[in-house]
């Protein structure tokens, strides 16, 4: 099974492929980059969830992992999280002896899976962000004496 294609900046940063400047430029031209100039919460979100949408969207744009295409996915993640919290609060109030308890636990479990999956897809978890980070090449620090006088 073939590995998924990696962005050229990631390949260059890793330094494991010997690509010519022409090949690198061609790969950059082929890569799809979605703009992040029109990120707005969907109209169906209530005001309190729009605030959360704007907060998360701002953070995601700052680290460069959100585009205009991700607005609906983020809205779905926020709705799932909101519903998960509501069900969790209901469970805390409900006793184990309540006949609806186990049905509510199953609903909570489904919502948790939805929240976790959407968070992973959007880079909202630590492990998913680690996969998104482009490693930077370490720049060699020059010895101050060599920098000033050159090799003697």
C-alpha cells in the first residue's frame, strides 16, 4: 500500500529526498492550498456556539491549519461537543438506578466518539497537531571565532 503524499515543504524540511529546485517548484504548483480569508460561523449556530467557533477558528488560523473549507467541519465538532456536555451533565444528575441511565450512557459514548474523531480531523488534539507540524531544519550555530576570523 502506497504512503500518502506529503507536502513538499515537509519533504524538504525532513531532508531525506534529493529533489532539484525545479522538482520542488513543480510540486509546490501542484499542491492545493485553500484560502483562509472568509472564515465565518454558519448561520445555524446559536450565539454561544458562534463565540466558541470564532475562538477556535482564530487559534487554528494563527497556526495555519484552517481554511474556508473547514468552517462546516468545525461547526459540527462544536455542536457534538456541546451535545456531549449536555448529556454528561444529565448523567451526573441521573442515578444509576434510573431506567434511562444505560441508554444515556450509550448516547454519551457515541457523542464522545464523534467529538474525538472531529477533534482529530481538525487538529484539535495534541497527537493530531504533532502529525501536522512541519519539522524545521536546525540551523548550525557558527562558532563566534570562526565567524569573525574564518578558518585559521
